C-alpha cells in the first residue's frame, strides 16, 4: 500500500475518534510531554497550530506561554515548499492560510532561524517505531528537518504506529515519539547527525 492510501486510511480512522475519547488521549499525551525533561529544559518550542483533524496543540502553546517559553509557529512557503518559523505571542497573530491552516501574520511576528528552536513538535499521520512519518502531504517538514539541529518529537496515538511503510530518500525521522502511554526514543536521527 502506498503513502497516499495509508494517509487517507489514517485520516478516516482519526475522524472516527469521538470527542470524549479524543480529549482523554490528548490529555494523556500532554501529560507525557509536560512531565518530560525535554519539555522542562526547552525554552523555545516550535509547533504547528492544530487543525480539526490533528491532536490539539493550542493547550501546548498556552502551557508554553504560562511557563515563559517562547513559541514559534510555521508558515508554509508554497513556491519553494519551505517552512519559515515565526515568534508567536498571541493567537491574534494568526490568519487562515493554505489548506485552512492557522499561520502567523508575518507583519506582526518575527521570523527566527531553525537553530533558535530547542524542541520541535512535528505533526504526522503515521509513524514507525524508528521515527519515520507520513505527514499530511507536501513534504514541507521533511525539507525543514534535513538541517534542523535540535530535538524533534511527535505526538502519536498508538493506533498511528505501524510496523513499516515505504521510506523514501528525503524522509527524516523524529528523535522521539510521545504516545498516550509512553516516550519512545527512536535514536535514528542522532545516529544520522553524528
């Protein structure tokens, strides 16, 4: 089965999770995240602003602000398929962009370099235990991750973990997978960087 079919199947599966169960899963994931040394040590968090079908990141952003962490959110540059991250201090600094994504207003926020982000929370639909992911399509995050020097993780429901799928040359694994039950260290990214 190709990535397109896997992506479509997982989107349908995630849509079937009812509201109460979704909130329970998100709360458990957030607890795992907030209790971790990676979160506690990070001062600058990179994160997307979640849409309807994604696990909630609004709570993560609010928690970061409450703990005096800086929050950086991406804007998609479609001509080059790049991500540029901007310092967000209020949800009022967002606008609806391509694919109904909430993105920063560039005239109200300051762009930052990748190395300024301590901890990057990477979205995705399907994951292997080694940290490879199938995203929502477009390859924006894979391009960004190639040169990203710091810690990466993804919030993943156990149903999103699969044994394998076709890995392509441009795919970049995340360092950690955070499920509702545990932290999984993939190790692959560290090996690739050394």
